[in-house]
C-alpha cells in the first residue's frame, strides 16, 4: 500500500507542478488543485496507513490510542481542504477579473510566454 | 521597590485619548482638545501622587507578565529622574494642547492632529517610563512614527512631506542602530532590565563589545537629538504646525536622545571612547548650530538651529563625564524645554497674527502685541543666558564645567574658548530674534494686520515664562529639590555637592558669561543690519547636509532598483520555477549528506483494488495536465477523476470525515470551475502549428517537464521513506484519550476542530469569510471580455429554433430545457437540507460536522440555481449570505467569549447530554454552537461565492446591448 500511495502522491505532484508552470491561469488553477490532493494525501500518510480504524472512539473511559488512526493529520487535512477550496475560488475570480480587465488569461496579465 | 499599577494607567491615558480623538468627527476641535488636555493633566496628576515616594529615593515599578518564559515582560519604572522627565513631557504637552486648540485652524481635521499628538505623547512617556531596554526601543520607534505623522500633518504641503520623510529616515535609521546597540548591551549585562544594566556599569565598560554597543546606542541618540552630522533633519521638520515644533523640539523627540544618554550615563560614561565621541559631537553641534542660527531668516529656522546648538551643549556636558556636568545637563534639559517651548509658541502667535515668520519682513511688532513681545523677550533672554533667568544658571554651570574639565587633551584646551564663543553666538541670535521682530519702525507689507493673540493662546507662554523667571530668581527653593532628586537617582553615590545660586562671586564663569553677553551684543550692533541680505550661512552653509542626504537616498534607491532588475522578475512562471527548484534543492540536501533508505517498518499488503484505483487516478491526473490547455471541460472531468480517487483513499485510510468533506468540496469546486468556463477566452491553436516549434520553447517545456518529474519523484520517495518509518510519539494520543472525557464527543477529528484546536478553526472560518467578501467585491466590478458577452452557442441555437417554428415563441425551448431533472432537483432541496442538518448534529460523534454540513446545504442551494436559473431562485429564495457569515462568526466567537464570562480560558467547551424522547440522548455541548457557527459561515461563504459568479450571467448581456429585451434568460443555468 505504501508504494501505491507514494506513487500516487508522486504522479499527482508531477502533474500539478507541470500545470503550475503553464502560462494560462486556468491551467494553474487545475495544477493547484492536483497539488493540494498530493499534499493532503501526504499529510494523511504522515499519520501512517491504517485500514479500518477511523478515529471514532467508544464512550468508555479507557481509550487505546493504538487502535485508531491518527486523528491529528486528519484534522489538519480537513482544514486544508476547506482552505484550498477558498483559495481556488479566490484565484478563479481573480482570473476572471484579470481576464475581463486585461483581455488575456495569461498569468502575467499580458501575453508573454506561450 | 514598590509595585504601582498607576504607572500603567498614566501611560495608557494618552493612547486612550488618541483613540478617542481618532473617532471624533473632523470638526470637533473643542472636544478633541479638551479630552486631550484633561487626559494629559490627569496622567501628570497620577504621577504627581508618587512625588513623595520618588523624593524619598524610592523606585516604583509596574510589571506585567507577557512572556515570562523568555524573560520578556512589560515593565515600567519610575525614579526621580524619570519622574522629572515624564512630568516635563506631560506638563509641556498639556500646555501645547491648550495652545494648539487656538492655533489650529477649524478648516484642518483637528481631531486627527490631537490623535497624533497624544499618541506621540504616550510614546514619549513610554520611552521615559520603560523598565526594559527592548521595550524602550519599541516606544522609541513609536515616537519616530508619530513624529513623522505630526511633521507631515499638512500633507498637502510638499515641504511637510519632505521634512517628515527626512526626519523619519534619519531617526528611523537611528532607531535600528539603537536596537542593535541595546541588544549588544543587554547581551553584555545579561539582562535587558534597565536597573540591572545600570548596576553593571563596570562590567559593561570593561567588556570587549563595549565600543560597538556604545557606538550603536550613540548613533540612535545622536540622530534623535539632531547632533552633528545628523542635525539636518531638524530644520526641515519645521514644516510641521508650530505646536508640534514647540513640543517635539523642546520637551520631547529631540530630548529622547538626551534622555537616553542621561539614563545610560551611569552604565556607559566615564571611558575615553565616551568622552571623545560624545564631547566632540556635542561641541561641534553647539558651535555649528549657534553659528548657523545667526544667519536664519525664518524665525522657526533660527529656533531650530538654536535648539540644535542647545542640544549640543547638553550632549557636551554629558560627554565630560563628571557628575557635576551631568547635573548641569539635567538642569539645562529642563530649562531649555521651558524657554524653547515658549519661544516656539510666541513665534506661532506672530505667524498666526501677521501671516509671516520672515525676520526680514517683521519689524516693530511690540506696539501691536505688547504682551507677546514681553513674554518672548524674557524667554529669549533666558535662551541667551541673561542673569535672573533660568538659562543663566545652567549656562553658568556649563561654563564652570568647561573650565574644570582640564586633562590636557586638545578638546579640553579649546573647550572654554569654544563655549564662550558659542554663548556669544547665542546672545547674538537671541538679540536678532527679538530686535528684528519687535523693535524698529512699524512693519510694511505684512500679509495680515498684526494684533494681540487671544488670552488663552498666550496663557501657556505666560506659565512657561513665569517658570523661567521663578527658576532664574529663586533656583534653590523652586527647582532645587526636583533637580537634586533627579540627579540623585541618576548618579547615586557619585552625587556631587552643588549650590544653585545666582551669585557665586566674581569668578571665571561669570567673566566668560559677561564676555559672551557683551560680545554678542556688540557683534549684533556691528553686523546685525547686514544679516538680512545673507542667503546662507557662511562656512557651514557649504556643508549642504540636505543635498548629501538626498544624494545618498537617491543612490540607495537606484542601487535597490538595479539589484531588483538584475535579480527580480515580474513573471510569475519564472518565480514559480525558481521557487520549486529551490525547494527541490533544499529537500535534496539532507539526502545527499545522509543517503536515502527506506525505513524498517514492513509494507502493508497491497490491495489490488486500491492499486487499480490509483492507476485510474494517476492516469486522470496526467490526462488533466495534458489536456488543460485545449480541452478545458475534459481536463475538469479528469481532475474530478483524481479527486474521486483521493476521496476514496481517504475513506480507505480510515478518514471518513475527510472523504465526506472532500467529496462535497469536489462538487462545489467543480461547479465553480464550470461556471467560470464561459468567461475564458477561446484557446487559439498553437501558433507554431505549421512550422517547427522554436528551440527556446521546446527547451523551456522540457525544463518544466523535468522539474515536474523531479518534484513528483522527490515527493514519492519522501513519502515512501516517511511511511516506512515508525511514527514518533505525538500529541494525537492525548486527543484520543481526552476526546470523550474532556470534549464530550466520540468523533475525535471533529472534537479537535471544534474543541481542542477551536481557535485555529475560528481563524479558518474568518479566512473563509474574508475570501468570500473579497470575491463578492471583485465581482461587483466585474466586466467580462467582449467576446464572452454574447449568449452561449446553445441558447442562441434554441432561440433560432423557436423563431423558425410557427407555434413557438422565443424562449420556450429554453424554458423546457432539462425539465424533468429540474423538477427532481427542486424536490431534492428539502431532503438535502435535512441531510445537512443531520450531518451537523451528529458531527460531534460520527463523521459529519459543520464544514461538511455547510457545504451540503450550499449544494442544495446550488442545485436550485442549476435547475431553476439565477432569476428563478433569486425571485423565490432570499438567501442572505452576508448575514449567514456574520451570524456564524458571531456565534463562534461568542461561544468563546462565553467561556471567558464563565471564568475559563477563551473557547473552553461545556458539554452535557440531553435526553429527547424518541431520538434519545443528543450531545449538547457549547462546541455544537461553535460548530453551528462554522456551518453558517461555510453556507454563507460558499453561497456568496456561487451567487456572485452565477449572477454574472444575468448582467453580462446588458453590458453589450439589450439583444433580447422581452424575455431575458429564463432558464439560464447560470
């Protein structure tokens, strides 16, 4: 599983980075979305892989921490998902506004590199 | 040492007043000045209650803990010297406020002036009262900032802006030096506490780092106190309103440098380095300032250079390092503040009543304003050092010290001569100041007919002049105790014997004083008339300090520009490439040194379905990257594919909350991106389609590809190395242990979000709200590109079809488009809303929570938009997203405040279980209210964003031309 997840993170990162370097804002937005998938998976992986052990505990006083997946990276990623949604939306609107203003969707607001 | 919270109140009052004044309407001149004056007096009275304590030699303290673990506390101290200084700052401040009430024109935004002035007063008080050196440097910077604002108060005036900028750059530069010096000093003394530093003088002076620390601290003091060669900013600061000059250049600002030198005198003075640097700077400033003052034509310019000269005198005294000289320095600090403040105020009156400050134009004003003339004459006589006035006594002490300091060095030899000559100059310019203005024939060509100023405007001057006289005639009983107290708290055991008297017998200082008086008077008689024709001061005028300053400034700016043009780029792509390449190199470095190896933990067994999932997910990602340029819709769908794979992985890896939230966010993001597609320009095919792609483009693309692959490879290797290593102990165990017993929830992730780390979540929803408002604002001014304004292709085709059919009118097809799905979507609204509420309530115990619920609810609204069209929804459903956002933020914040009210730290949760018939136990925790706040914010922000974008489709056709006037966009899907 570790190998599969590592490769998945690698492929997502590579595709995201490639798009990040592109000149068109739409491509950059997609690139950021792919990168955020990769980073979120990476953070989850930092709690190591646990199958069938969601951090939903019983109501008893004693809790065995080793029986559950690490909740901390999950809380972090939950925050990250929402924030990356907000940044994507913001970037999208900046892109639209810039396109309306400058007439181009190049990241620099003027057609330079293609 | 006694702890006194009064100190904190005294310091806080001016800042409070500043805040109040800042919110007053701009015409509220009386309110602003009364509040300012009363608060300054109140603050001074608070300190006066401690007079008896400091007179007995006690030291008062206020210590507020800030970061005790780092030894950083907010600390205030009050001893005899700081009491004297603080009272001077507040007392003259109160007089300046009274004066400014009448000086400032009702046309100016006067409350803003008082806001700046009081903030400045508070900062100055902070410098004086600070018990910690770093804190002192902080207030020191504040004085620079507020003096900048005060000098530049008339910001429509170029001179004011330039003067403010120059003062700020010079004193700001000094402030940085001071901070460096203080850090060094604190390092040497082992503490930043002022008293500790003062007690370790011997260690400090013997230390290797003494000289650099001394130089940096003196750079700070000299720039602030306008010592040569940093004196040039002070005359330019005269562009400020006169009350500001009266305050900044008498009792505060420039005296901050003097204050610092006196404060640190026990720790730093007494060495050869101190003597050479401080004495020579003081001497040069004394002589040059007095010389240049003679040739000024602007009354304020004359006073400015005179201030420089007197500051030089005080610095010189401090440089001499003898205790008696230090006493004289403290004494002259007070005297200079009184007579210089009154002279500035008198100048302001003359300027106010005649419309000019030019000495060449003014003449014979004594007959128009006799009282002001008398007051100014007394103050000027004090400045010149005429007997029976306070300036005489401290100047006498200065001359005695100049004669006394004889250890055979060159400075010592020229000191008495230079002191006498400078005193002569001082007499010279004082006579010129008075004689030109008040005597002679009646003035002609004045902008205004001169007359006496209102009584209340003269009152501050009268008080100050009476002080000059009282101190000058009865020094021992008026100022004696205060001076003794102030000097004693600085000097301690070194306290010398001195007597404050007018008559010490016929001795050498008196002779020098008389020579100066006679010489100055004679010189004025001989040369005075010729001075009106002089444009710049001889000899020293050649130095052109201002031009040098501007040349240096221009050079610095040019150099920065050149550096930026070489190293910087405005191109985002280049920046990103550099950023990623740097990150790669940084990440690679440790592996180069330590080598790469997988960890000891065995791999978990690969599930073929999981592998297959990521074969698809990976292909989707690559496909999206490949197609994003020409086939945006395809790329979006492929992106959704990898998003889905990520979602499933979350669930697979025991993170149901994440899977749920990711899925919902995925939906909303996709819709957002789809909505935006319409506004993007049509992609033109490659311009190099026919010919070969240029080599440079190929090279760039291969470089990008290489960088991307390296990055991906690096992340894969890093993840693998990380995942195969055992996890170190983290705080997660604590969260698991306490989630139920401490937080009352079984869904640990949710408990972390709304309880353990709820402060983070509060910050996060604030960010969300800000983003939503930003989007809303950006889109209000949105102007689509011309080619996007036209209706979409499909709608045009439908309309055309309608026109061609006889029994159809235009818009019918549009209305019936997707009719069945539309009904279904509309019916799903209540169901989805119920689901959202269910997710919200169960969130504390099971996957769900405010985020997921909020996004679900917004999806319900989104579906309505998609089904019914923007207009349909807006006509039926009044979602007020901004209200949702504010209510959400309020309820989240109030939950936190509630905990404070109940006596717990901010955002502490309270929880219990409530038994409801049929449903059973439901958890009632204050965290739930917090989570409802999160829910409301998420609903509000998401809906606000969507509405803002969807709404564009309505207004865009109007931007061009009412193409379809009768039936606009009924079934438009936004």
